[in-house]
């Protein structure tokens, strides 16, 4: 529960148009003048602190300053307010549009370009007038709930978790990377609300219910009271499960389940141990790259990996190589815009295109392997030849390090993420190339179902319970068993309580998840029977729709788990609504 803080990541299009009565005109003009003065002051400060490498671009700031003082602009806005009796946002919008129209007729390219500057100044004024001036996440000083059209993974690296009580976005899905990062930061989030950033304004009082995917704007006293009570109950429950998080995850009939943590940032390592992780099943190394202003060098990467490995020692740490592209883009990498980024130069494809970046990371990982137990995981492998190309580079790096007498673990295990249907189809051949498979269910669902995992319009079709997903996972499990290769899962399905009977039923006993979900998953495992799960899976495997699977899973869980645990599962942020049409 908290106050909304509007961050503008998209063009400001929506604002109130209203007519003012005479008594409010002077005040509205002052509001506009204050906003313009505020921006000028910001521009002055920015000029003083501009980094040396950007000094050549200082003219952009000067241009904006000039526009703000220019009487064609400044006076025109004031006239619009005074004569038209309209609000300041409307007056800015009208003035900007008028100037832009007249610039469009100009032949000269340079002058025509200035139309962009005018548009940017207009946007900035609208943001200040609407109460979210800077749009920077670094500057947030109070505890707030962030409301934004969109947040990029790069934005998320700027968030200070102790200042942000919650996150609400218009776009995105439950497995989009910003949502995964919010989970890691333990920040409640509701994503994909489509119009939240148009409806909610800075200062609104909000209740954000991450479990239900619900946001209540300016609730009444009774609702606040009800949610406060729920919050207390939730916190008490958290304490209880947390207290048991170190107990092993063993089913009622004695099957041990290995529970690892997914990490995005080094700071999560301590919490992962605290929540009872037996190691790291997935270290998403790209977030370190996204949080850096420039490409990290080998020593910096090595220090980062060494710290994680040492803090987890003697437990294993599975370091996944760089998975950029798609919705994870670092400005300095100069990645060209692609029509379908998720189907484009992502993850291993990017690394094979940029072998120097890849080699640098591999060297850093290998150096860190000398300090504990490291495994290497390659993302988005789609074919045997691609894997051979990866291994080729890997062996070159190993040989180079040998020549330079740099020590590293010679028996390090190599594995691949199974997240593309072609990898499932070729699993028997891929099993000969590596030591282990890890299911990336987030992408495997995305690519099997052709459902963009960050697109809110198709989010309702993103279904781990779809029979096609059960079948593809079943095929993979069978091939892995026949090939004698170790199989684990590190996608969001692993930490979703509702998916647990399916994973156990499939015979998957190595799970890696966001640390926060570990205690509840362990608790459910302790109340579950492995052999019953296998029997249960035979029943759902016959289903033809995700709706049928959903009903059976719900019935099964209600039968085997206590009512208290069921209630907690439905309040747990990791429980997806798998219901289906
Ligand atoms: C996955 O795709 O399931 C996965 C774990 O990788 P990421 O979410 O980082 O794409
Ligand atoms: Mg993935």
C-alpha cells in the first residue's frame, strides 16, 4: 500500500483538457512559468555536470533552453491560457503542434530537425506539469509505488528496492524480465494493466495485490482496513515458512528434491541462502552488463563471479552466459533495431556474432571456477552445429588460459538451456554435446505457443498448463532419461506452486527458482507424495485443453494440501492464474 509515483517512459499523450474560469487563469500561467523555470534550472545543472565525453553535445541543452525562453513559444503558451482559458497542459500541446506544423513546410534539413527539439521540450513540460518531472528511477526519494507505461530491465537496475513499495506497468507479462527482476528485488508488481498509467496520477493512494494481479485506486477506509489485516496475516505466514526454509525438500514418500535459486544480481546471494537454496541453478549474468554504463571488462566480471561462487561455496553455481537481446538491451552494445527481436540476435546468437565479448566472459567464468563449484550454462541453443560452434570457442579459451598458466576447473560441467522447440526435438543429439540440460520454460512456452512473453495482449494465452507444453516437456524428460543426461528446470514454472504437481509428475526433481518462492515450494513438497504426483500426471496427460488441466490441478492440490496452505498459495505472488478459456 502506498502513494503512486508516475514515471513517464512513453510519450505523454493523455492529459486533462479543461476550461478555466477567470479566477484560475493567473494561477495556471504561474504553474506553466514555474514548470519552465524548473526545467531551465535542471538544464543549467545538467550543463555544469555534463561528462567530458558528452561536452560536444552541450548545444542540445542550449537549444532547449532557448526554446523555453523564445517568445514564439513561451509567450504563445501564456496567450493560449489567458485568451483561451485552457489548462497549461493543453496550451503547451496546442503551441507545440502549431510550431511543428509550420516547421514541416521548411525545406532546410537542419531547421526541420529542430522540430524534434520542440517536441522534446513540450514533452518535458507536460511531464513536469503532470507531476513526474525527471522520469529517472534513481531520483526517487520517498517510498512510492511506481506507475509506468513500461520499465526496461535497464530501468530495473536503477531501482533502489528500499524506496519502491510496488510496481505497476501497462505492458508486460508475468515472465517478462522486468517482472522477474521485481520478484528478485521482492517488490510486489502487477504488470500488463494496459491503461494504468493513464488512469493513475502521482499521489493517488494505491493498494497493490500482487497475488491477485489487482490494483485498487484511492480505496475507501473499509478496504484499507481489510487489506491491512491481510498484510499482517501474510507477513506472519511468511515468517512461519521462512523459519522452516532450511529443512530439506523431501516428499512424504521420501523423494529428495533439489532446490536451487535463480540470481539476477550479486546482492541476492545472501538472501538465496537465507531462503534455503542449495546452490544457484541460474545466474542471469546479463543484468550486470545492463547495469553498467560500458561493456564490463574481464577483471570486473571475474570479481563479480568469484564473489557469487565464494558466497555459495561449497554449493554449485550455474553461471549462464550473456543472454542479451529481446527485451534485454544495453545502450552501449549498439544493437541494431530488429523487426522481431525475440526471434533475432538474442543470447548465444549475439555471443557467436561478438566472439570477443563472449571470450572475455568465458575467461572470467573460468577464472572464477578456481574458487568454488562452477557450471556453465549456454542460453537459447537451437541446434547441434550451434553448440559445436560454442564449444569451439570455449576450447580456444581453455587452451589460451592453459598457455598463460591461468588455473581453472578442468572438469567444469557444460549445459544448455532448453528453451526452443528445436532443442527438444534434437535433445538426443544435443545430449551427446553437454553434461546437463536446464529447461527455460519461460522461453520454451513463448516459442512453442508463439506467444510473446512481454505482450500484454496475448498474456492470457501464455499457459504452462497447455497440453502442448505438457507434451513437449514429457518428450524432453523421456529423451533425457534415455540419453542419461541430467535435467533440471529454471524457468518460472519451477517456482509456481500450481506447477509443482506437474513437474514432480513428470519426474523432474531439480528445480531452480526465484529465492522468494523457495520456502513455499519446499513446504508444498513436504506435503506431497512423489508417486501420487506421477499417477496424477498420467491423468492430466490425457487432457486436451488447459482448462481441463487447470481444474484437475486445482482439485488435486485441494485434496492433498491443508486449507491454510492452499490459501497461502493463492496469495503467493509466484502463483500464476493458469485458468483458461
Ligand atoms: C527461461 O526462458 O525460462 C529462462 C529461465 O531464461 P530467461 O527468463 O532469462 O529468458
Ligand atoms: Mg530464457
